[in-house]
C-alpha cells in the first residue's frame, strides 16, 4: 500500500526538497504542513506539486500536530529559527525552546501511530567539544530531540539526519558585504580559517534524495545519524567558485568570532572550527554510492543562484 507522509517545513529549504523529491517519485501520498497554507510560497509550491494535501500546523501547537499526523505512516520533522516565537523564547534565555518543539513532533507522531519519523537534527557541540562549548543551543536542542526520539525506539522508528552547513549561508546578509575599500568587491565574512575544510550542502536540492532513500529502505537505518553533505570545502573554495561562476570580484575576510553575534553563535562557530560539525568526515560516501542523485556542486550553486550581491558594506545588526 502507498505510504502516507507528512512533511514539516514543506515551504522551506529542507522540507521543500523532501516534498519535491517525493512528489516527483510518485511513490508516496503527501501531506505538506505550514503555519499558513495560504501563503504565497505554499500556494506556489502547491501549483508546482499538484495532488499534495496541505494542512495548517504549528510546532508550538500540539493539537495541530496531532491533527496533521493523523493517518500518517511517516513524518519528516524539523525545527526552524525563522519561527519568531522560538527565537523570542531562546533570546529570553529559554535554552530548551527548540527541544520543546522537537518533543511536540515526537510525542504527536507516537500518539498518532506514525511508524517512521525522519528528524533533521544536529550533533551536540557540548559532546563534540568535550564540554568546552556547552552553549551552542541550535545544536543542543536538536541533539536532545534526537535522544528523546531514539530513546522511544520501541514505539517509533527514528532516523536522524544531520544537514551540513547550508551553501545559502554565504548569501545571508550577516556573512557578506560590499568592500568599503573599493565599494565593489564582495567580501564573504566568516570566522573560519580560509583553508579549513567544512561540510557543505545545498539543502534545497540534496535533502529530498537522502530522505527518499531512507523512506525506501528503512530497515537499513538503526540509529546512527545520516549526514546530508555535498562534500567538504573551504571558504576559499566557495569564494573562488563564486568568482568563477559570476566573474565578479570577491574575497574572503576572516572576522573575529565575537563579530558573528550572540554568545550561542560564537560558541557554535568556535566549536565547528575546533571540533567539526559532527563526528566523522566523509562517512556519507558509502551510503551515497547507493543513492542515484548527484549532489549540487559549488559552481552549480552559484550558477543557479539569483543572488545579486550584498546591499550593505557593514555587518547588519543581529536579528536572532
Ligand atoms: N544554515 C545552516 O547552515 C544549517 C545547517 C544545519 C542545520 N540547520 C538548521 O536548519 C533549520 C532550518 O531549516 P531550513 O533552512 O530548511 O528552513 P527554512 O528554509 O528556514 O524554512 C523554515 C520552515 O520551517 C517552517 N516553520 C517555521 N516555524 C514553524 C512553526 N512554528 N511551526 C511549523 N512550521 C514552522 C516554515 O514553514 P511556514 O512558514 O510555511 O510555516 C518553513 O517551511 C534550522 O533549525 C537550522 O538550525 C541550518
């Protein structure tokens, strides 16, 4: 019988990729979730992917998740820092705000008899760093959810994916600016050493194929997190790819850690620099040999990007 799948974050990068990939496969019945299924983004994806059921759901509203997961065999779950309620709670010092949303997903999925929950998480930076960086809350909330999910293995199968750094971070206003020296050269600004190798991915193209493989072969997954990673690259590689793809002048400027924002982001960047994004480097390669999907390259990312460059020449104020 055709499996029915609910997708949290269907209007976003990861969930949108899952929705488009599963829709194109024609092997699943799909329910896309959004806080507002009538938004322009939701309507446009609905036109692109006909036959998908759209339903209102909010990760802060348990009852809406129960409704959204009713009758589902599979759930793709994630949390997002684009949620103002989540960000406000975190900025008010509530370090478990994201874990609460994760728990809401897991609890509703179990209560509604969902058989498989694929959850987009992250490793614990506290664990990776041996306790040196306990405050990278974007990592910890997801890791606590992972533990909460996997501790309930007798009631639901959980498979956790770890997305690598999104290529889209390079076009985030916080990490690029126009040089104040010549008012022309684009400066990409991170605190990483220019040659440090970091995992990168385009989540809009590469999340779906990995998740579809998990859905098609659930018995191959037994608890170890699955990396979603297009490869390991340095910031210098990314900037060179930008110059080659666009012909525009650009350079990398390594900024102090303290310039990236609040302490949790500083701890996150320091942790990634010193201890990596997650355990293992390249563990995904064997799995990806089985997945018939070619991951987006840096050149392809820049060529397909409609980004026209930063509009400012200094770091914008912190917004989260
Ligand atoms: N940037 C990176 O390098 C990186 C790397 C690894 C992991 N991550 C993690 O990736 C996550 C973001 O993923 P993304 O980039 O795919 O998301 P995104 O493109 O920012 O989209 C966010 C999605 O979440 C949905 N959403 C937000 N708040 C919600 C709520 N309260 N209830 C239900 N749905 C909600 C939005 O749907 P509606 O607006 O339609 O409701 C939207 O579809 C973050 O948790 C981040 O920590 C990021």
